[in-house]
C-alpha cells in the first residue's frame, strides 16, 4: 500500500501531525462530553471542558494509556464520523457477543457503553490526558502554583533535577 498525495500532505511535517492530533482530540472530547452529559456526570464534563481548552493545533492534547477506551485508541471514532453507514451497520455489531445501536442501547447506553473513571482527590475524572508541547513552541511552559509545589515537595521529598536527561536526549531537537 502506497501513500497517496493526501497521506503525504497530512504527514508533511510536525505542524501537520500536531494539527491531526488536535482534530482527533477535539472530536474525542466532544464524544466524551456528550456521553458524560447524558449520564449526568457534570464534574467529569467540567474536567473534560478544561482539557478541551488546552487542546490547541500546535500543542494538542492526547489520551494515552492502557484501557483508555474504544474511541480513544482505535479508528472507531473516525469510522463513526467519516463512514456513519459502516459504523451503524457493521462496526457496532462486530463486538463480542453484543449488538448495539449507535445512538442508545436498550440498556440506555451509548456504544461503547463503558468508560473508565478514576477517583482523584474526591472527584471522578477521566485519566490518560497529556499535552504535547514541542520544545520550540511559542507557548510558555506551564508551571505549578507555589502552593502545589510546596505541598508536593513536602509529601514526596526534595525535587529532582532532570537536566541531565534533557542533555542526554537532546532537548530542543526536532
């Protein structure tokens, strides 16, 4: 299989790759916000809206990690958006021992019907979100507040200097 001109254009440089990541995450966040809104998990919706504000074309947010979900880690969301007939008539029925409806199941759940949530500092949140900030980015580095830094250091001991790792792995290289 060869790359088409469209594939070559999409992968033409770092900015293009970052932009693709941004668009995928925007779609993913919209899907997750709709799901958690439907299930009245408003604290999770608020958390996802904060992540949505961080997602930028040059500094996109990604969802990483094991078990982060069908829509996060597969092409399922792209198929749903770009080929709705294939999604509705084939994909959602190809799950193990289950058959779903794309809008809502008889059990009142969207497909996929499960989401992983974590309990963190008394709140329910979704996990696995990271922001890519290229070292040559125009965006300033986010620094923790003094209050958080002090409380983190007192709990975990002295801070660690990672500058040797930056030197070893060529900080600032493209």
